[in-house]
């Protein structure tokens, strides 16, 4: 086909032979040139075809790369949608569980508050009737205080499960006082287990969180720590109120222990409901979720940190109370107007 395509030189070759009829050398040269020039069009055409085929191959390769990228994108989106669907399913099941728990809690609180109110009323009557007995009045005052504390916690428990902030009006609380009361309530349990409670508190402003909420969160963390340290001879729990240095910053509490700590497998889900684990931490199921929900209602936070040297460290952040013209700085800092 190459030589057939070179037939274009035949007319030129005939003309050259007519112009040089008697020269053998000239005819030989012309014939050689004709033979060399004959396949030139076919070679040029082949090169153009090769260039076109290479361009088509490059376009096909680019298209294949685009299709592969689109396929990877579809796979990624499918994976994301599958994960979101699974998360939505878990969230739906969790919401259903919390709704059932909220309904149960509402009914339980109704039945719980009635006898609690009777107990509170009876203690108040006994305080009035036995006011001459100082030792008995001291015990009754403590019982009355704990009963009222139970009533306050019951009133906010349902709101925590629903993650709704109540419309109650409360005074800014003193974090040191809440810590002292929680430690006083749980010190007998710590002594019976041989666990040492170490309190390290510094001065801090009042916080915009009800006192009973702080007490409930701290008590829950102390109970968890006591349970984790059960059976240990060298158990220690540190309750720290960090110094307050920057105006407007969160007031920080730390509850630390030298127990086994929280396994890494559940740390990411530590403040979700119904999360539990062995190794001395099986009471984490709902308590930490309620603690986080209670604090979240008042713009507080709680997080977990691994303690240096082993153990657990729970960090509580509380918003400081703001002072206004009606509630100036001495109120914010806990001072007096006198």
C-alpha cells in the first residue's frame, strides 16, 4: 500500500525521462529520487494517523481518570450516607430510649415528691417540737437539708433528660460551698473504704449554676471514684478548685483519683447515655450523661482527661456570674456592700 500510494511520482518520472532521453546517469538519479520520494505521502499520513490515535488514547485515559474519580466520589458519598444513616438510626433509638426514660422519670418523680414532701414536713415539725434537744436538732437539720437537696435534684432531673433549661430563678452559687457539702456527705463512705479525700481549693468567684447542680455533679463523680478505688489500699481522691486568674474565664473544678482510669475504648462515648464498662467503672452508664446534661443547661461543661501517673481526671468548667449595675462587683466576687 505504501508503494501504491507512491504512484504520484510516475507522471513526474515520465516527464523527467522525456527531458533527459539520452543520459543514463540522469535517469538513474531521477529514478532513485522517485523511489525515495514515493512513500513520503504514506509516511506523512501514517504520522498524522499516529498523532490522532495518540490524542484519542490520551482523551480516553483522561476520561477514564474522570470516571474513576467520579466512582471514588460516589463510593465516598455512599459510605458517608451509610454512616449518617447508621448515626441517625442510633440517635432515633437513643431518643426513643430517652423519651421512655423521661416518661418513667416524670411518673417516678410524681410518686417520689409526695412522700418526700411528707418527710420534709414531718422533719420541720420535729425540729419545732424537739428544739430543746440540740443533738437531735443537729441530726434533723442535716436530714432536712438532704431531703430538700433531693427535692431540688428531682425537679431538674427531667429537664436534664430532655436537655431543656428550666425557667427557675436562682442565686449565683459559691463553688467552694458546694464542694465542702459534697465532701462532707461522702467522707464517711470514703473512710469506710479506706480512701483518702484531699481538698485543694482556691478563691474563685460565684458561678451562674445552681448550687444543688454543682453538688449533684460532684457527688456523682466522687461516687464513681470511690467505686473505682474499692479494694485498693492506697486510694486517693483529689478535689481541686483551680485559682481564678482571668476575668470572664470559666471556673474550673477537677475531680481526680489514682484508680484504673477509663479505658480508651469508651472515652469518646463517655458522656453518652447507657455507656458502661467493667474494670471498676461500670457505674458510668447514666450518671455522666446526666452530669453533662445538667451542666449543659447552664452553659457548663465536663470533660475527661487521663491523669499523669495513672488514674482518672474529670474537669468541670462553670461560667462565672456576671455583675451588673444592680449586682456590682462585690456581689460577683462574693463580698458585701458594708
